[in-house]
C-alpha cells in the first residue's frame, strides 16, 4: 500500500478560515528558517510537525482535537524570555496548569529513560513542573493568537541564534 504524501495545503483546507492567516504565517516563517515539515493524517485530523533540518529538534506541532486546532510548542529556550510567561492570557495560563506533571523532574525512575526532561518554571508566584509534551499545548483562538505569535517569535529568535 502506497503511503499518502500530504501537502501543507491539504492541512490548511481543514483549518477554520479565522485561523488560516496565523497558521500560514507560522508555516512560512519556519520553512524560511530551515524547518522541515512533516504532515500526517491521524484519527483526529492532520498532525503537522516542524523540525529543524540541522538540529533535528522539533519546534512546534499543529494538531486537531475535539475542541479544534491546537498548537504544541517545544520552548527549549523559554528561560531566556521567561518573563513573557507572566503576560500570557488567563486561559493559556489555565491550559498550562492542566498539563501533566513531569514525572522525570520529580522522580526520574517514574518516566521512560528516553524521555526528555520537562519544564520547571514559575508564572507569577505559581511553580510549575510540567511535561514537555503537554506543557505548552494551547487551543488556537482569537484570544490566544497574539500571545502565541509572540511566544513563537521569542523561541524562533533564540533558536536562530544557536544555528
């Protein structure tokens, strides 16, 4: 059976009209920065991953869930712009609070040894120790788009400085 190769346009066709401009801007910026795009079809919809061609590190994913389109950021350099987290909209802060705790941070034997360490940080006075794979996973909506744009731009700048 032949593997189906999906294009960005296939994914974009499933994105709500209100979010297409945001998604397209992110896509174009990351491709320009040298990120490789991998698009897969999952049961919940398309899954789009951006990994840098030199470092092989994933920066973000777009994924569909029941509540709509989500973005998962791998903010490897968030500590260089950690004050930004204090300005996140309340809903995004709640999404971080709901994320899974990083078992590896708390007790390394409780997690897969291949797992990459999660994030340990504060937002205002709240201490978070969150799993890398769920910490910065946000619903894309009109309220989150400006903050997500800034978040992604902060991470892009830091990653570009390292390549």
